[in-house]
């Protein structure tokens, strides 16, 4: 997962929702953060490089985003690894 791209997608989705009239408080509730934290995300005071990957994944799920890496996991679900051997 490209952390910077993922973070940018999360922030862009938050901005899109804010522009559509959703409050910062209601956006933050979706992934367990306060209104002020969401505001800091939008202003750049909180950056993706400082945020734990698991927290970013929680934000992604809370906002209902589907990113490329998560789509790959869905496609591979139910498959296992096969050991490579020389014949």
C-alpha cells in the first residue's frame, strides 16, 4: 500500500464530504476521531507519515472507501500460496 497515495485519498474524501455539506464532527464519528482532528487533517497539521497504517485502514473503512490494495485482497480471498519447486 502506497501510504502517501492512500492518505491523500482519505483527505480528499473528507474534503469532498465537507464540500457536500457534511459536518467535520459527523465525518470524524465514522472513524472514531474528533472534529478538531479531522480539521487538522484537512489543514495539513496531521499528515499520513505520522499516522499508523492500521489507523489509516480504519479511516478507509469508516469512510467506505475501496482502494486498489484492498480490492486485490478481495480477489485473492479463498486462494492460498503454493510452494515453488524445481522439477
